[in-house]
C-alpha cells in the first residue's frame, strides 16, 4: 500500500492509494488538518505521520502496510544529511518578520522522520509535483515545454523544458514567487524576508496583509471585484498585471507552449482572473509568445492531491 501527502501553508492532507484506472477513485481515506505551526520543529512531521496513521485506521490496515510515501510540499527545501528539510516562509516563523507566525523555526525536518517509518519516501516541491500531475493527467498532457503556476497562500512554479522537469541543486527550481518584481516597499514584505518579490505582492498572504483593512482576504477582494466594486477591480487589475508579467517572463525565458494555473486564489475566481492574466501575454513580442497559452489547471482543486500521486506514478 502507498500513501500520498500534500503539505501546504494552510493545510496538510494524507491519502492512501487504491490501484486502478479511474483517477477519481484512486485516492481514498483522505485525512486533512490545518498545517501545524506551533510546538517543536518536529511537529509538522508528527502531524503527517498521524494523518497517515488515521488514513490506515480508516482503511482497516496497519500503518506498517505502507511501503512507499510520496510527499508534495511547499518549499523551499534545504538538504541536511542528504534529506530534505522545509525552509518555508509560510510555515517557518524564524524567517522574515519576527512574530509573524507562532514559532521560531528556521527549518522543519520532514524527509528524515518519514524515512524512519517507511521503506521508501519521495519528496518534491509542490510546484514540481503539480507539474508532473498536470503533464500526466491534466492540462499539460503531451507538452514538452510547459509550466505549472500556483496562486494560493504563496506563489509556486514547476518548469519543464525539452521534456525534462527542472529541479535544481536542492529541488528548488521554479521558486519564481521569490523573484523580485518591484522596489522595496514596507507594505510588500514576504515571509522569507524579501520586500518587493512576487509573493509579497500577489499571494493570498500578501493580499490579506496589504488590503486587509478593506477586504479581509483574497475571496472578499475577488467577490467585491466580481460585483463591480471599482476600487476592488483596480486592485485585481494590478495584481493580475504583476503576476501576468511574471508569467510573460517565464514564457519568453523558457519558450513555453503552455502555462497551467492552479491554487485557491486563482481556481476559486478563475472567471475573473484568467482573461486578465491572458491579456498580459497576448500580443507581446509574438515571436516568443505566439503558441503559448495560459489555461486553468486541468485537475482543478484536486491538483494538490494528484501531485503526490504523480510522484509515485513517475518512472
């Protein structure tokens, strides 16, 4: 039996894998909780183990029956003793602004604690894992030059050029959310400590921080814009202009065929956001942008779950 784990800045989910051709029935006995951000540095790994144990109990099997675990996790990562630890701004409170999160963690051990329990563990950045899933079952099938971008609590990316998924020295390739897109601004503070990077301006966390005095979060902002609130529409237009430029930069730097978009901020409001993001690419330097389109993730809101499954299915 295999298990899939999805670690995000907001929630953690664990599922068991039911072999079969029907993708919608593949992940079973799903368990989910808000991401632990208090206690010892090992608290998050303990939460993952507890959720896997609960899934096994629901399935009526011992946890010892799990032979392989695939983990799709928000990053960045760092390697410690050859095993990946999370160095994740939306989880580690010891990064960036003091007091932002209820912990002082600067890293979180993850791969090593799981490897102590399970015979095989594969762990990837969630952008890379989601890219694998979208190429296997979603909107990027059959494409050798493509990207997946999540617009959610943070901003993450998975990149594929020439049929090869890019990973980098520590598995962190695709962290375009931490690329600088603006001059330093006291309002634009990322959890990693950067001021003016993409995530500090457009992520769900940034939207709440920058505009929370008027709209308590991304959903409130998007709903106001969708109802015709001129001030909200102006903010949404600006957010899409910033993220759209980042998508343009990916398209022209890597000569892409398609970019698939996921994440809660985008997927819950794609009718409002997708045309605005597409407009940032359309008609600009056609020699590089023609033949590249921006689409919604084919796997929709399940892309996070299937991301981990793709790691098991990958050759």
